[in-house]
C-alpha cells in the first residue's frame, strides 16, 4: 500500500495567518490526491481533489498544489472556522490511503 | 443533494456480529446503481482507514486486509441501501464507521454519512 505522511502533526496559528500543510507519498501518485477537513464529531469534508481542484462550495482561501510525491494544502488567511484536523488521501492506487492528519489549533 | 445515513452501530462483545446499513437519498433510482460506495472507519482519536468498497452493480467487492474474511459488503440497488456485515469482531474494530461515495472504487469521497459508532468490548 502507498504510505502517506503529513507534516506537521499539529500546527498552532493565529487567525489571519497563512498556513501550509505538507503531504508526502511513498511512491509517485501523479495528481491523484485529495484533502479533507474534519471537525470533532463530524464526518470529513472534501476540500480539494486532483491535488489542486477546489470542491464546490469550499472557500477560495484553501488551495492545493503539487504532483508526484509531494503536495501542499495552503490556507491563505486562517479563519476561526478553519480550526480542525486536515487529512490528505491518495487515490492513485488501490487501496486509497490517508495521511495521519494535521491538527490546526488556535495560538 | 445526495445524503447518506448510517445505522446499526452499537456495543457488541468480542467475537460477535453487527450489520451496518447506509441509506442513500438524493439519487434517482437509476443513478444509485452507477456509483461505487465505500466504508471508511475512524478509531477513537485516530485517523481515517478505508475498510471496504463495492462497485455499482454489487458484483465486485474489495476489502482491507485487516477485515478480509470477517466483513462482507453488499448493496440493495432497489432500495438505495449499502450494508456492512461484520462478524468475528475484535476490540480493534472499535470505530466510527462512515459510508462514503465517490466516482469509483478507488476515489476521493465527495459525500459522507454522519457515521455510526461500533464498540467491541466485553
């Protein structure tokens, strides 16, 4: 199975900060990568697919980039509603696998 | 708007069985059967783990190694419902189980249910 590694595991930031989360794949996955946001007690919510395509209804402060084995999720100006855990997922090869998550906390 | 609603979770003893259901709405009767569906779980305080998937016709099923031989996925396209039969349950199966919809068996998921908690404990 393809291993997905996110960094950092936890991130503390202020409202208004620019935040970047990195996801690395153990082998190349082209651009078959998604990002999800999950809040406590809720299901994950798709933010980004195909590495950089914004899901309908997701604010434009979220963006994704990368290809091959290294990817980033950027929040351009962190809002109070953005404090949550973020997961990357590869769907290049069966089975789709998730990163371990990055928790974004209020500083 | 597609909606997925899981049910059937609860407390079960090790070695026991449980059947989860996921009722889908917002599909037309034709559209439901064109989509693969998956179960994804999340142990308490842990990350997301894909568990099982089924193609739109129900002819092809797929399982994580951790549940192969113990769990069975199925679907009823006439009732827009997905199932997960879980047998020989272990403590490590304790998790919130989500049903999720994407475009294929291996896919990103653009719709998720709210989840149902399965607790395996004596």
